[in-house]
C-alpha cells in the first residue's frame, strides 16, 4: 500500500517554482477523509489553490509531525532516465519528490491508516523549498490550535537517522560599485571587479578561519562564494560587480556576531541578505529524541542523534519554543537530482518506524 501511495503522490507535479501543491494536497485531504478523519484546509494562497492540510488530535496533543508537499522542479527532463512522475524499477520508486519528501509522507499516511494516534497533529504543508512560508503559516496557530505542542518531527530524507537540529544559512550578496570609463583610460574609472575580487579572497581566508569553529553534532562552520557577476565588455571599466556568499552557521555560534563579522569582512562594500535561516538544536534529553531512539532501537537501527547539515523547517519550529527532530528514510544525496528515488525497502522501513511511533507516543 505504501508503494502505491508514494507513486500516487509523486504523480502530481507540486514544484515549488509554480507553487502547484493544490493537486497533491487535495489527494491527501481526500485520503484522510476516507480514513474517517477530519482534515482541515489552511489556505496559503487561495488564488493559486495552495493550502496546508492538517489533522488535529485531541486537547492533549503535544507532538506535531509535518511534511512539505512541494518539490524542486524537474528541470531538464532530458537529464532523467526515468519518468519524473513515478516509475518503479530495480526495487526503487523514481520520481521528483520520491526522496524529498513524498516517500516519507506516504510512509506516514500508510501508518495513519492503521495506527491513528490522537496525541499528534499531522501537518502536510506547502512552500518549503524556496521560503519556509508554509510552516510559518501553520505556526500562526501556535496561540490557538497548536498551543499545547511541545515536540515536533519534520519529515526529510535523513536515512533513518535522528537529526536533533540543523545548521543555519546566511546567503547574501556583496555589491561593489565603481565608476565606468573606457578601458584605454582605466585611470579615469574605478574598477568594481577589483573590489569584488578582494572581497572574494577575504571570504576564502575567512572560511579557513571559521572551519576551526566546531560542534559535536554538526561539524564545522563554513563560508563559500557561489556566484560572481560583473562587467559588460572587455573594453569598459565596470562600475558594478557582485558575489553571492553562503555562510553555514552552527547552533553554538552567535548569529548577531556572525552577521557583524561578515559585514566588517567585506566593508565598505554593500551587503544584502538573500536568505536567512537560523541554526537550531534540540536537547538530546528531549522526549522526542528519547522516544525516537527507543523506536529505532526496537527495530535494530542506528539510534544515535546527529546534526542535519542542510537547512530545514525545524529552524522556524524551534523559534516557537518547540523541541523537534528532522527524520525520515531515504538519503539526502538523492534529493534535488535527476532520477531522484526512494527504495521500496526504505518505504517499508519508514512505515514500520512511523507505525511504531504512532503506537507508542503518549502526550
Ligand atoms: Zn525536503
């Protein structure tokens, strides 16, 4: 059953660029209704038919499980050997979202059909891949329907490992301005590329320095230049150049200090944030970590806690005081690539894990 469910979810294009989650969200809404549950729609963008689907438990409910419905786009279908909207071969389900994170949603849905537990809130939300807007909308219910939530689990491909937090990401643009001139008289201008080149080298040095900042679960801090842009023609002194920088932050770093440090590093050049996700961690003694460790132990799986190196919705959830983990089967290495897949074994395993959690969890 879980395989059919996963294949069905993957068959609905829900790419983040077009914000097309409506179809797959409606499928889940109907599925939950057919189980005799009372799913609720929470609109994110009514015109585009983008909505979160939620099933609220009883008043005692203190655990929220959420999975995002959007996927990255397929991009060039020519790069896919397999059908991006679902194909089973070699013991794997291929398709966009199979691994990130519709496969895991299928596992949860399959478990819910047998072991519905009303001590949980189940959330299937839009908009995770570009902004964290979907989960932000869900958390607007923090003062009402979600006021008793103390724990969370966000579905992501973690290869069946407990991730007790994630690194933060500061993505920002550095802009250098100069003065244009004819390249035969460069002394009349001010070359913006020379300025951005110096900033680029400073980031390279800075990366070496911050690599020494470590955390037991998350490894080390990093900084990387991903895009460089500038100039219009070889015979013109450029008056504009820019780089995009990605700084990954550890939960034990002070984000205010990091921000200040970055601005000083490239000063007097202008900086502009493109994305800003804070690092977060959940104490290893938290009930959600402990309970999940017991579930995995019973299934003879690795039950140590790790740190997620990518960003996730947990940053947003954690900022509301909720202790959460990131968890799911399938491997992050398969995500966002052509021929993305989840193995049928992982689908089976995921269903066993979520069934065990649903059977076990008490508020
Ligand atoms: Zn994901």
